[in-house]
């Protein structure tokens, strides 16, 4: 059953949708491209709720008609079956409407700064970082997102101590936000002659891309240093100081970039990463002070929380937050993440709806 408050919200959205449709058909708006675009965007924001509410009202109307048929003895059994079917449909629509009216996460539409770092396990952990990088790159390709490497710290055997990428695309943060945490791999390393299974870890941090207009940082609080970049294995040493390190003095958060040959490009990449980290830092700080939902929902997203295990010998992937196990490890590592991400999203929605009730 929808509360009176939710009913009033839905009626207001319904009226807004009808008003927008009327405005969009007026010659004044049709001839003004800017107004047309703005009102079209507003319409798209409410049309899903409007459509679901329209369906809900249809079901309510049909329920009332079916209840009237109960008075007719010849149609009573048929009416009861119809009422049962309509009640099930009504419950589903009520759940969907409550979800659609939940406050939107303003970061859901953002691009993502994805940071993957080797944890426990030495070179094997670094190779696992490379596997995760490949997995997220393939997932981004499936979604049609742009995938750009911002910073890398390679190891000698093809792994990474750390890699930072920018993923640009519609809904990127909404899909990837539950990936933050410790990812664990169990397998026999290529370097292990005895065939023993090793356990290694990597940490993943998913940050919303943030620009200077969203987060005010006093330039005086930034210390920018340059130094000479060096290539893997010392085969290339830059004779000029193109590498850049940017430090936010109040928090001590520091970012270094040296992948580009241009000091300006490295500086821009470092600032992009720094702004995302600072936003994440301040949000975490605020949520800890207010004891907000992060600890109550689909895992906390904290760097120290083990969220998923990739077991090669059993071809198994297990997400520990929702007790989901899939025996399709290779598919997952090739970017087939939707089954896991959809299940996490569904669990998150269920928890939000419980909290709302």
C-alpha cells in the first residue's frame, strides 16, 4: 500500500508530466532549441515514474471492477482469480514506484576514476591487478564507455603495483560503485613450480570524477612538484622534469603522474585524480560523523573490506556481501559482470526500500 505522502508525490509528478507535454507542443517552445532541449530533459526525468503510476492506476481500477464481480455467483470464482493476479501486479508496481521515488545518488551519472592496487601477495598480486584491469576494460567496452589509463606503476613480469583509469560513459558510477573493496584471488601462480594454490589480494577504489567547479580547493593548499620520469626497467630516463606530484597540504593526499611526456598533461591528470580522491575523502569523513548508510547497505566500500573471491581451480567467483557464487570465472574476467552488478544493485534497492518503510 502506498502512503498518502507517496500518492501526493505521484500526483504532482503526473501533473508535471502533462504540463511538460503541453509546453513541448507549443509553437513558442518548438521554435526555441534551448527551451526544447531543457523541457525535453525534464520530461525524460519524470516519464518513467509517470508510466509506472499510470499502470498502477489501471490496476487499481481493474481491481475495483473485479471486486464488483464477486457479487455475481456465476462469476465469483473467475473474479477471485483475477483479483489474485491483480493484487500481485499491484504489489510489484508499488515496489517499483517506491524505488523510483527514492532520492537519486547525484554521483550515479558521473564518470569514474578507478584505482586498482596490489595488496598481499607480491608479484602474484601485481599480476592480479592486471587481470582486474583487463576485466574492467572489457566491461567498459561492452557498455560502450571510454576507457583511458591515467597512471601506472608497472612491475617486471607484466603486473602493476598500481593503475588508475578514467571510465567515461552514461551511468558508469551507478554500475561500478559497488566494486570498491578488497578483491581476493586463489590460484596456482605461473611462477610456482610446486603447484600450490596461493591467495593474493588487490584493492579497488571507485571514485566519482570531480572537477574544480564541484569542489573548492584553495590553490595555496596545493604543493606542485616536478621530477624526472623513468621508464620500466630503467631503459628510458627523461632528461627533463616532466613527472608531476601534486599534494593537498591540509589532508596530505598526494598524487604523482609520469606516464605522459608533457609536464602539463601529467599535471592535468594528477589534478583529476586528486580532486576525485579529495571528494571521496570529505564524503567519507562526513558519513562517518553522521553514521550514514554506507555500513548498512551493500558493504561499506571500505578499502579494507573483502568483497569478492576469484577461485581459478574451481572456476568460481563469490561475492561475499550477498553470498552470490557463479561458476563462470573466465566469463567474469572477460568483463561479463552484469549478473554480479545487477544482483548487488537489486540488494541495495531492497535495503533502501526496507529503510524507507
